[in-house]
C-alpha cells in the first residue's frame, strides 16, 4: 500500500538500517494534536511517538504530514510507535507563533502549489514571501490563481503575478466552474507529492475537492467585507487523487514568518539582483549614490517601489533570522550597534557642550 503513497527503491535502500532493527516504514497522512494517522504496507493505523523519540527529537523534527517514519506495531493496542524520522528531501517551514522556533508545515513535497484567489485578497507582496519560502523548502513552486470566474481582468492580474514570480509557472483556474483545472495535470503525476499552501479563503480545499471529484475537505464562504476566508481546514492531511498523485491540504496561514536563506531570496528577486552589477560603485547602498542602477530603475518605472521595498523587508527578515540562529553573529551585531550608539551619544554630547559654551 505504501507504494501508492510515494515509496520508492531509493527510500527502501535508505530504510535498510531500520529493517535490521525490526522496524517497518510508514508515511504520515494526517496529524491531530498528539496522534498521527499513518499509512503502512498493511494499511492505515494510528501512531504516537515513543518516549525516547519524543525526548531526543530536535526542534522541527517531530513528524508532520508527508514524513516517512520507522515504526513498530503494538499488537494489543493496535497503534504504532514512532521510533525514527527518515531524512526529508524537502520541508516547507515557517517561524512558529511569537517568532520563537520553527514550525514545519509539510515534508517531502515535490510541488508547492501557492494558491491565491483572484479577488480583493490577491496580494503580490504575500506571494513574494511564499515564493521565497517554497524555494527554500526544496520543492518546486507553482503559483495557482483560483477564482478566475470572479476576476474582471484575468490576463492583467496573471501578468502582474508573472512579473514577480521569477520564472515560477503561473496558472489561472476556477475550481467552481472547472475551467483551467487540467493545467495542473502536468504536475499531478502518480507518486508525486504536491501541497496546497496559501492564506485562508484562497480556495485550497475547494480546489482539492475539484481535483478529487468528491468533497474531501469542507469549505466555507468568504467574508464579503474583506474577501478573507475562515479556517475551514483545521488540520493538514495528505490525499491520494484518482490519477495517483498525492496532494496535501493545509490550513490557511495568516502569517508566514520566513526561515529561508539568502539563496532562496536571491532566486525569488533575480530581477533586482541582475540590476546591481550595473551600479557605478561596487559598494553601492542603493540609497543616494550617483550611477545607481536600482535608483535608475525605480526612476524609469522598470522596478516598482513596492517590489524594491518588499525585497528590502524580506532581506532584513532573513538576516535577522540568520543572526538569531547564530549566537556569534547576533553578538557581533549587538556589539556593532552598541559601538555606533556610543559614538552617536558622544557626538550629541559634544554638540550640546559646544552650544552651551557659545551662550
């Protein structure tokens, strides 16, 4: 049965040490608080972490939907004990609530469908953030613009997204009418794992139901005042579609705190990175220097101020996360700003003293 859920010869080879320990493979298809629903070669079962695994697992290494595990079965209870997590080939992650720690949303995803509705909630800046996170995860991003039946300018809105997608495919469709659904067939191949990611009200569950040909997840109406959706999906779950593809539905995310690195950021803003070598000075800060290619692009409109500000904001966020995770870098940054503030205070004191002496 696990062959239908993405099990492969490569996974079988990597699992060899666990076979020697008497364990069997399983994949997480759903997670409800402290219990996991698993699919194994013998069918589905409930799973829970062994005490040792729960105690020793590092941050972000608790099982999530899409993970492959090494388990043992408890004959009397009928449940499975989770003993180990197999290495992930991809992991879509975000900063946990409050900015402390990392939350892995889905694992071992091949295609990240970044879903946004063509209504008043379409937000290019939010999509830029999702594109960075998707590229950092190791999955291939595809932007899916749903609710095309509600748009008065499908081509124009699609082009606006193409302009920020940095080469990621952009698909428009209507899950309600079925128009454009077949555009996703090229990615929804047997054994391929895709995930639906996006904010509430984007139409993820409606799209899942349309692709499955049946109602697998409940859907809710979008609020008329702001086009925001309610959290109709309350948990993450992996489904097998009729054609053999695997699709993970996820709850809408109000916030997506980045845990990405600079490479993912640079790939998502390749248009901006391509301008920088044309600056007159190699150490250009793109603030006021003559011959700055960024300022020139902003001036002639070939680079929008919104995209430039979005890049700067995400760059600061990525740098902050890197410093936070690197105690030495964070200490150096604090020392740097402490020194700057000390110099500034000295300048202000000197100026005040001079002004007082001139009276």
